[in-house]
C-alpha cells in the first residue's frame, strides 16, 4: 500500500522519470493497441454484412439525501466551506447499440451523468462511461473478444481513511483494455486465454499516490459435464505498480511494484430448479517491493447462491474475500463509487427481491464488510513506520419500485450505514441515505 505523502511534496517528476514511465506503459499496452488497430481493419472489411441487431436508450433522474456526506465521526467538525448533510441531483443519459457483422458482433454502451449538490456546489461534477466490445468467431470452435472501457466518476467520500483531505472533490478515472480467445465453444472441453491492462488515476492531489498501473494474463481449462453444471481451473499472473508511491528528496517519484501468482478454480451448478450456485476460489500470493505490509498469501474468492422458489421471489447470498484493490462486493448507498485500498476485504451480503404485483416490487438488502488495513508511512525522521488496523461496515436498505407502464419505473430507497474501527487507519461514522429515482427506457 502506498506511503502517504503531504500535498506540499507532490511535485512533478523530472523529464527523465516521465520518459521512463511512458516507455514502460508503451511496452505493456502496445500488444493490446495492436489488437485494437486490427479491429479497426476488420470492421470495414465486413461492412457489406453489417446490420443493426439492437438499440436502446434511457434517461434517469435521481435525488439522493445523505445525512453525513463526508463520513465524519460524530464529534468531528465539518471542514470550512462544507456542509455535513446534502442532497445530490443526478441526471443520467445512457444507451447501448449492437451491430451484427457477419459472424461477428460489435457493441457499445455509453453513459453520461451530471451530478449537482444542493449545499456543496464545489463538489459538482460530470461523470461518463463508455464500453466498446467486439465479439469475434471463426467457422470452427475459435472465438474471442476485444474490449475497451473507460469510466470517470466521483469517488465516494470515506472510501479511504488513510488519505488526509478526503473531503476534496475527487474524480476517479479507470481505463481497461482486454483481449480474450476461447477454443472449444460449447464443447465439453474448452480452453481460454485472457490478457488485461488497467490504469487508474485520481484528480485530487491527496489521492495521487493511489494511481495504479496493472496488467494480467490468465489461461484456463473449462469442463462442461452437462447443462446442470460446469467447472474450470486455470493459472493467472498479475503485475502492477503504484507509479507515485512516494517522493524522494528533490521531488523524484518513487514507485512501488508488485506481482501476484494464482491458481484459480471455479464452477457453476444450476440443475434447472430454484437454486444456482457460483464459486470462485484462488490460491496464491501477492508481493510488494516497498509496501511489504500489504503482502498477502492464502485463499481468496467468492461464493454466490441464488434461490428462486417462485417467479415472484428471488434471494441471493454472497460471501467474498479479496485483496482490497480487486474487491467487487462493496456497493454502498449514496454518492460516488467506492475506492477500496485495504489489504483484504471480507464481506457477506444478502438481497431479497419480491414482486408483490405485476407493477410493484420490493427490495431488501444487507451487507457487512470487514477490512484488514496496513500502511507503511514515514516518521518525522524519514524512517518507515508500520501501521495496522481493521474496520467493519454494516448496511441495511429497503426499497420500493413501481412500474406504471412499460419502459417507465419509479422507485425509492432508504438505507442505514455505520462503521466501527480499530487502529489508526480508519474512522467511526454512521449516516442515513434516502433516494428516489425515475427511469424511462426507450427501445
């Protein structure tokens, strides 16, 4: 985990450092960019068979009230120029299109959102996302996907208790490139390879040290015994770096590299009855060059059980343990996305969806997440200090959705969230979140 550096020391790196960094990024991204260029070459060649197969758009208006916007402890004063509670108005336009190109399919999803606060106007922002996907296949059993994604959105306040000045407006940008190929199709045995490149950046100076560059490669063998269940096993390697981990005297950026090696197992069991079970288990280790307190060995994974006893009721239970940067289970209510920088995050979630009538549905959600926190900092004499801590966050929510006519849905949700912590790396807080939304779908 990165060393926290005071804002006053965040100076641009010298030109020589920037040149080395850009060269390293080109070495990693070049293969995926070559694949994207190949995509641009293939699409025009198939233009004569191009045909639209799907087009949709939607508009949504959401009002969200938060009683403790910055997730501050009860006795902590609100920063100057800020208000503790606020209402956020979000206007969202989104759409998707899919086009057939012979055996291939080209799809794009996009989203634009305007976020405006009632009392903290300095936090106003625009968010956006685009997802471009090209699915290809041959006459045999070879198929694959080329994918490019980019998302920019407000980072949720209270995501990281390690960062000072977390009440600042902070937009996170994530860029992801992926190329995958599969041999075997729907046969009993199939193999799959996948490579990905991820880049994360943050607009707030206090989050500069959290910037991440990561690449991964995996290979897996899939076995489909019957329609009821399937299983797979594979290997995966991850390499990455925090390019602005700290700064040496003179303003030179010091990076922290890490690597991980894993053996992955997974499966899905669905016999056509009311239950479906999805499993993923990884055995491996992650090692850091500098932030060695974040080294991790052992088991990570997820288990999701979905139960549909009737056509109106659906119950889903999810257990997960992941490295914080890879956690996908923290979907808290309120404004902004969660940025998790913990050593590990273990969570348990339950959601219940009940269709009371053809137009009215109710939702109940519960989530509990425990984080193991570790950080290496510098003391006043420049010597490293190891800090450890834990926190536990609980969320309970209830919602109601009404669909008066096809394509139109109205809904409201109320949630209660609280966090307790031990150590110096997090903080206690509690808040109430209430939101209402109206969504209109066009097809």
